[in-house]
């Protein structure tokens, strides 16, 4: 019912003959103004980049269908699009639990926090055109002997590395060897494999002056330097054999844009007499620089560029009563990508494709957007805090419909990563 209401709204939206893009930017900006970004904004109105997405999926599906049957297995695997598939019920237990992994962040520790249903744990991502084996921590660690791997990005990257850490720690406990002052960037070692795993907090990937306290309350606009990468990751890049890099949602925030040492505009800064350039402008510039850096680096890491992760707030946003209380995955036609996520992913695909020739296979697309879109059931919702309804079962609790429960659907991102490693031979 909720969905059909949204669809009705969407139709009305299409009829309004204004520049949808500008409208979205303004709406998004207004809502984000001054808000903490523990959670992020989602827009449920019409999506104009959807066709681009569908076309991309269509193409890969067609390619897979036309693959002949007499090719050898390996060639088939190369052709198989790991990101076109379905969530299939799987009775086997997750690779770890809230009991067996001690590295789950409280806000994502849904079972500990009292989430009552657990069916969401029993689904496996299954590509249509090939098998996807369950992640094998010992196989992964074996490949990673003497290697170093980094996750570079925002809190979703942290969510992802915690999933990987939890899976690997079933074979060997990770030893934390470094954390920064704010515990946002960290390094772990797996001693008997001499494997190093890092997470680097750099939510914009480019240079940003952020004025937020530890609760995410902002005292001033973010100053974003669109022509300067964040040295926090570029200076360490040569230490890594493998990198998963991602960005996106932080670009939705209010920010002043700088280039070449001058202010060029902003995203949502009314009263400042600056040009509204839109978050897509900044995100595009940032990604161009990221790809330029990777192309021109002397260092040859295997890089996975992850696409945006969709959120699933329904009937509101995180700050206005939005929730996500599904207990099973969506079917393909029950859910669509929000405008904001469509724009982010559109920029990602365009810039990746533009850079692809030069990148020469150095950077692989970890296109988890679609598979994640189907998992509205995989978020903490109110169970981002311990026993939210213990005192009052009708308590009004802020929901998290962006990050992923651990264990949860994000674990499947690692199944794909390992398979890409095995397919890519690097
Ligand atoms: C997808 O492919 C089918 C044919 O295989 C075609 O009819 C359809 O128009 C395509 N859709 C898009 C969005 O490209
Ligand atoms: C190719 O493989 C598919 C699925 O395995 C099968 O349905 C189809 O009949 C095969 N086609 C030929 C020509 O062997
Ligand atoms: C794990 O979750 C269960 C509920 O699913 C809870 O009873 C238990 O206390 C939790 N354990 C830890 C260590 O979080
Ligand atoms: C551990 O791996 C690093 C490369 O990441 C290598 O330089 C070092 O020699 C290795 N240490 C041991 C004890 O093998
Ligand atoms: C940056 O500014 C300098 C002078 O301040 C100018 O020479 C240069 O062309 C500018 N570069 C770009 C990319 O605008
Ligand atoms: C706004 O900026 C423009 C160009 O920088 C300038 O000409 C104009 O005087 C400014 N307006 C105000 C009210 O400051
Ligand atoms: C980087 O790796 C790719 C693929 O493994 C290889 O083709 C290329 O020559 C390497 N480049 C450098 C600079 O080592
Ligand atoms: C989700 O919450 C809404 C509003 O409280 C309720 O109407 C709906 O039945 C709930 N759905 C599930 C699956 O619990």
C-alpha cells in the first residue's frame, strides 16, 4: 500500500514540468541543511536515470544470454555478470553471529539490540548466469598472505569492512594495530597470514574541511576542494595491494565548493550569493580525480570501485519518522532506486566508463547497488540502539534504513569480492 501511494506521487511528479534535477537538488538540500549525517536522505519521487540503469542491466543480460554453451567454464565465468541475480532463500546459517564476532559496531548489531525477526539472515545472492560460492575465509586469507587491503570511504565502507572482519575472524582473530583519534580509521593484522586490513575514513575522497562534532552536529558549512584529493588515502595508496573505494552520500550535504583556490559555488547555501552547482557536479569532479589518480599512479593495486548503496526509508526520512520494517527481500518490481541514488549511480557509471579505457582493468566495478536495493529488510531500523522498546513498546525511535545489520545482506558483497578476485586472477 505504501508502495502504491509512492507510485501515485511519482506520476504526479512527472507531470510537473520543471527541471526535475534542480528540484531534487533543492529538496534534498533543504532537508539536509544542518542535519547530522548518521543517516542519510532518500527521495521517493520520480527517477529519470532509471532508464540508464535499466539499459545497463539489459545489456549485460543480453550478453549473458547470447553466450554459447560450448565455451569453457572460465570464459563463462568471465562473462557472467555477478550483479544480475536474485536473492534466493538459503537455510544455512550466516558465517558469524553476534556471539562469534566481537567487532560488530553497536549500531549495526541488530540481534544484540533486540531485532525480533531473523529470516532476513537466510538469503543468498545468486547470479542468474553462474554460481557464486559462499565466501571461504580460509581461501581468502590464503590468497591474502603477505598482502594489504584497504577500504576507503565513509561509514558504509566501515560497515563493509566489519562484515569482512567478522567473517575472517572465524578463522583467525584480527589484531587491531592502529586507530586514529576518532576511531574512524583503523588497521588490523591477521598475524599468521601477515595480512593487513585497513579502513580509511575519507567520506568525500577529496579534501574537505568538516566542522562536525562527534554527534555529527555541524557548526559550519563543509568546505570542499574539488580539485584536491584527500591525502589521507592518496599518501597511503602505495602500501595497498587491494583497495575497495566508494563515496557518495556525503555529497548530499550542504557544502561550499572550492577550485583552484577560489570559491566556485556551493550546494545549498541560500543567502550566500553563490552559484548552486549541485551535488552531482561535486561528485563527478571528485570521481574524475580519483580515477585520474589511479590511472597515473606508479603503484598497481587491484581496485574495486563500489557503487552507491541505496537506503530504504519509507513514509518519511530518518528524522521524520521514516522506517523500514520489511522482513523479506523485495521482488524486483516492488522497489525502485530513489532519485538521489539514481543520480549518484549515474555519475559513478559515467565516470567509470569514461576512465575505463585508461584504467585498463586496474579498477573493477563493484556494482552492489541493485542487489542491495532489494534488501529493505536488511537495515537496523529502530534496532540501531539496544532494546529500543524495552521501556515503552510504542516509543518513537529514529530508524536507520541506510546501514546494514551484521550479519546481513552486506556479507554477500564479500562473496562477490572473492569471486572477482578468483576470476580476475590478480
Ligand atoms: C531491453 O532489451 C529488450 C530486448 O531484449 C528491448 O525490447 C528493450 O527495449 C530493452 N530495454 C531497454 C531499457 O533498453
Ligand atoms: C545452453 O544451456 C542452457 C542452460 O544450461 C540450456 O537450457 C540450453 O538448452 C543450452 N543450449 C544449447 C544449444 O545447448
Ligand atoms: C546476541 O543476540 C541474542 C539475541 O538474538 C542475545 O540474546 C545475546 O545476548 C546477544 N549476544 C551478544 C554477545 O551480543
Ligand atoms: C609481511 O608482508 C609484507 C608485505 O605486505 C612483507 O614486506 C613482509 O616481509 C612480510 N613479513 C613476513 C614476516 O613475512
Ligand atoms: C588557476 O589559477 C591560476 C591563476 O590563479 C591560473 O593561471 C590557472 O589557469 C587556473 N587553473 C584553472 C584550471 O582554472
Ligand atoms: C552577487 O555576486 C555577484 C557576482 O559575484 C555580484 O555582482 C553581486 O553584486 C552580488 N550580489 C550581492 C547582493 O552581494
Ligand atoms: C599493472 O597491472 C596491469 C594488470 O595486471 C598490467 O597490465 C600493467 O602493465 C601494470 N602496470 C604497471 C605500471 O605495473
Ligand atoms: C510496518 O509498519 C507499518 C506502520 O507502522 C505497518 O502498517 C506495517 O504493517 C508494518 N509492516 C510490517 C511488515 O511489519
